[in-house]
C-alpha cells in the first residue's frame, strides 16, 4: 500500500506495544551477570560430582533477543523472563539421560536451596523471584563434533542439534532487517507472534499449543518469502496471509541455511524441518486437525490485521484499535499510546 507510512496511527501503536513487551535494553547486563553466576555455581557442583562440563553456550530467546519481558496469565500479565542455560557434558560417566537430569536437579538444589526448583522431563527449572527470572537448566551431551550437541527429549527422542547454528539462524535475519529501511526488525516481529500465540492459546483453552521454536520457524519462513515492510501493520499482514496459505496447504517448511535439499516425511500430515538437522520434523506428532486449526488461527489473524489497516487508512481509529485488541488481547489498548 503506497499510501501507508510510518506515521500511521496503527504503526505507531504497534511500535509502542513492541516496546512494552520487549525486555528493556538496560536490564541485559544484569540478566547476563545473573546467568553467568548460575552457570558457574551449577558447573562447580557438577565438577565436584565428577562430571566434565565442556561447554555452556548462550542459548534461547535471551541470546537471540526474541524474548518477552512479561507473559499473559488469563487477562493479566506477569513480569518475568525465562532464560535457557544449556550444560554440555562429556559422556564419560553418565550415559542415561534420566540420571543426568536427576544429578542436575541435585546440583541446582544444592547451589540454590532457598529457591523453587522443579525438574521436567528434559530440564530443571530454578526460579529467582526477586529478579523475576526463571532459568531452564538443560543438560546435553557432547557429540565429538564442534558446535553440535545431543539433546534427549522427554518423549525419548534423541536429537543432534547445534545451539550456535540455531542462534545464528535468528540473528542473521534480525541483522538483515536492521539494515533495511524502517524500524521493523525480525526479532520484534517474532515477539509479536509469540504474544499473539499466547492470546490464542488462552482464548481457545490451549486446544493447540505452539512451541516457541515453531513460532521462530514460521516467522523465518514468512520473512524469507515476504521480507519486511517499513511498517509493522503491513509486515504482519503479509506474514499472516502467507503463512495461512502454506499451512492450509500443508506445504513443507524448510530452510537452505545449512542444507540444500528437504527430505519431508510423506507419511506425516505436515513437515516443518529443523533448519540445522534436516531429519528433525518438529511437528511429526501433529495430527492433521491440529495443522488445520493453526491454519484457521493464521487466517483469522490475517483478516483481523487487514481490517485494522483499512480502518486506520480511513481514519477510524477506534475501529482499528478494536481489531488490534482481537489480535493481541484487550491489554493492547493500555500499552500502545
């Protein structure tokens, strides 16, 4: 839309909302310092127990700057960030994942006896209420290949992955958007997708839960195909519309960053391939009806943002705002001016 520009009310509102959901830049140093403290404390406990921690790479949304400073809880928001802390262990003592998780739970409880610690099937969470931070301790095995690790999921899946390459996958696209015209960046669009995801999960009673990794890959596919517009509304409209189409048609999603040909599983309803490991279909357990539900979510979002754009262009600010509340929740109106 040639008449659409960065001075539009809708664009400014989304820009302001992004600033509200994104972690403040001035807190990054403090969070990194706390992350390093937790790393060293738990590593020390592991070493006392005879384990060799060979690497503790920076990982997750904090390292890619795609995280949220707060999360939806019903119709309210809760301040706080989740930080991933991988611990890559040499396979010289523990060869079963279960015992390794048990050990890291013990290390975490010993290092932080006054904090809430909760094990999951593939990690250990420790909560720091004062700092409003939750650290996700993720034990992994080294593979013998530089920059690759072995992750064992709670369902027993053994996955070879590369934290460094996944991190670069996101950072590369953010860097590209920062070099184009306008203020729209890839990582902030991922933040908006994550917020939209949470609103939909609450709205539908979590009939469909979208992992952040899938959100990253959907956003990356939309960006690679559609690019980024100079305004948030048009970028979101382009992305939601494109994704609705390819998900409805169950097109395979894959990327050429680290391999040159896709190998989709024809027996699965849909394939979204890990950009680092071509044989890892991250939606292999999805039945067809879940894919259809996601397509419906994306189509609805496309229609909402386009109605908001039309209302904005016609000067109907209240109608445009009402549409954005449908997309990002009623809280949007309190943090977009």
